[in-house]
């Protein structure tokens, strides 16, 4: 019985932490690297293995408020959102059109998005 209780109480599994040590700052500071990831996510270009994993995970993370994200993934996502909203709104808009055409997530996360505006 205790095993069942522990299993039920255990939080959902997380996404793989295989790419948790990617240097997000390096990607955001490089137009070439950032464009590569965005083009991958938009289906405009081939994906690196980590880009492919992100592309496969992103819809679920958006839908379920990143509940399966590791702490590093949440921190990295916050950093990327802050960067795109403030420094690359063109890319933010393209990604929003692709991953949120009905403005569901923009509305759901409005407070969080507004909170990062102006805070690069």
C-alpha cells in the first residue's frame, strides 16, 4: 500500500535533462545560433538534435505550463522569453503565430509576458 501511495504522490516525470547544460546566453548573443533555433522551430530549416528535442517538447510545455520542465529548463525558458520579447519581437511574433495562432497561450501567460517587458 505504501508503494502505491508513493507512486501516486510522485510528481509527473520531467522532460529529459540531457540538454540542461546548454549555454542559453551564448545562443541568445549569437544571431546565427538564435536564427538556427528559430528556423528549426518554424520548420524553415533542419534542426540540431537539441533543436529537434525543443521542437517536440514545446507544444506540451506550453499546454501544461512547463510542469514537466526541470528547474534549469524553466530558468532558460524565462531567459529566452525575456530576450525575445524585449530584443527580438520579430522572432517572438513569428513563433507566436506558429505555436499560438489562436492567442491561447499569449492570453494565458499575459501577466508573465507583461512582467518581462522592459527587463532584458
